[in-house]
């Protein structure tokens, strides 16, 4: 464990890039071998806006990385945060608690808030209006959302008291996890079900991308599914019934256009329709 922590404490940028590119490549190939849905689309054309948003997310995170590093150094120097207030523990337990807490405060809570606050929902909407969810959808976030997510991550670092090594470890795990859960891959339903007791499985997260409520407002988990089970936000839906997108933004053409997607947060607030409710 100490070797792992030492590695992530000074992980080279090129290694982080390899995790990103390697994950996309691996899951993209896997989608071709065992697809969940047989989309009739030009994969590169669909991927273009998603990869542009991936690039803007990298740019935002890189530009603000100094705040993350300084914050992680500050909590360690001042013995501040949850894991620093707990009794002395083995390193593996400190890492586990740090990762789990970052997942709640930096990811689950951020995601839940984006769905409940109108202005944040309109920013997050860009992620939901993809009609062909695949592994490139994982980082389809408007630049404004990238900044919002970074703010939650920074808040989590201070609250949890995580050193930069645990932050980098968590972000690497989070990246691969989101690529996995968005990937258009068909795993046996039983495996999906077993996984969903502890971690977010592909089928579990696909429910979150259904185009109508209450499913859109469910399954907020990032890596761990325990938060959805604990807070009652877990819902199940047969994957064959899932329809991607948001029913109040049904135009697939504009939802695939980069310029239109950049303007999307500034349109009128429209939540998805609840199943059984008249539009």
C-alpha cells in the first residue's frame, strides 16, 4: 500500500493521460465486441463533442490543480479533516476511508445537488442529452460543470483531510469507473446485479440516463453504490426499457452539435417529464 501511495503522490501527468486514453480505447474496443445496444451511428462523429468536452475538463482541472495541491498540503500541515481527526489507523484503512469519503462529498453529493438545483441542472443537462451513451459520454461535461465539480472536489479534500496521494488515487479510480459505467457493454444481468450492491455497475448507471423521471433522478453514485442504497436514491429498470436522453430536450441533432451544447445551459429550465405525467 505504501508503494501505491508513493506512486500516486507524484504520479506523472503522462501516466494520468495514459489512464484516460487507455480506458477510452479499451472500453471502446469492448463496446464493439459485446455491445449492449447496437447503435446505428458514426462512432467518431458521435465522439467528437464528447472528446472536446473531455479536453475542456482536463484544461479546467489542470488550470486549477494548484488549488487542489495547496489544499491537500494545508490539511496535512494543519491536521485538519475527518481522517486526521480519527484515531491512528493502518495506512490501508486511512486510504479506504479517504477514497470512500471523497466519493460521497466530492461526487455523490455534487451529482445529487446538480439534479436538485435548477441552474446547476441546466449545466449538467449537457451530460444527459446524449442519445447514444457510450464510454465517451463519461466526460461529456460542459466547462461550467467541470468548474462546479472541481469546487466540490476541493471542498471534499478540506472536509475529509486527504493528502494529494489519496486524491490522485481516487481521481484515477473515478476516471476508469465512469468510463466503465458509461460504456455500451453488455455484462450478464446477474453480474450487474451483484456488483450494484457495492459499486456502480453499467446497468445501474444506465438507469440514471433514462430520459424520464423518476429514473433520471436516481442512481447518483460515482464509484460506490452504497450511497444510493443508503439514501434511497437507488432504482432499478430493465435495461431493455432504457431510452437515453432527456424527453424535454428530444432533438438529437442539436444535442450532438458542439455549439448548441455549449449554449444548452442558458436555455429555459426544463426537467424531464415524470412517467405518467402529461407534458
